C-alpha cells in the first residue's frame, strides 16, 4: 500500500509542478527580445482586420516622419475597420494620398487584410501610388515584394509580381 501512496504523491507533485510552471510562464514578465512581438500579427475574425490600436500607433509614428492630414490619418485607421465598405473606401482613399506615410498601412492591409477584397485593393492602391507619385525611396516596391515573399496567398503573390514588374518598368522608363 505504501508503494501506491508513493506513486500517488509523486504524480501529484509532478502535476503541481507542471501547473505552477505553466502559470509562471503565462504570467512571466520575461520577454525574449529575439522574438518579434506576435501581437502585431493578431487579426480579428471575420473581417481579418488588424487592431485599431496598431493603426493608431502607425498614424502617430508616421506623423513624426511626414505630416499626414486629418483625412489621410482617418483613412489609415479606417483601413482596419470591421465594415468591409468602410475598409474599401479607406484603402481607395489612401491610393490618392500624397504622402508616402500611407505605404506601411497599405503594406499591412496587403499582408493581413481580407483576401478577396482588402488585399487586391491595397495592391492596386500601392500600384497607383507608385505610378502617379513615383517611388523614390523604394517603399512601395518593398511593400509589394513583402507580399510576394510572404507566401500566405498565392493569388496575391502572383498579382504582386505583376504589379512589381509594371512599376519597375514604369519607373525605369521614367528615368530614361
């Protein structure tokens, strides 16, 4: 009987250790700096939009680099709205913005947005920005390359390659 009691106590202690260890890790303030912050990749269902807080952070960080007018800042936030209609209008609006600060927003929509509406709109918006305003800093082309290398959506990757080729040809032709 003492052998069974010993096994029971040993198994109980192992269980307690596993629970305590899991609790410690779940509530630990230790952050591995080598790992990227996974909260930036959180998406909401069903509209696959990034958190609004991230969009607001992006607006404020882009304002430090280049001023963004109120309407553009509003579109940058609305590009992640739960409503597909609001998102589509915002993405299309960003395509007309005269600020390179919108490129990171369009890049995030291109990678994390709803596959059948948001991503194609973002890709088209990036293409339109590059064709109308140029891409002196290479930001638009980098955003499009990111979609190609991401690999999560083969259709967008193929479309992005076509857009990248069009932009490269147009920009090289403009320099000649």
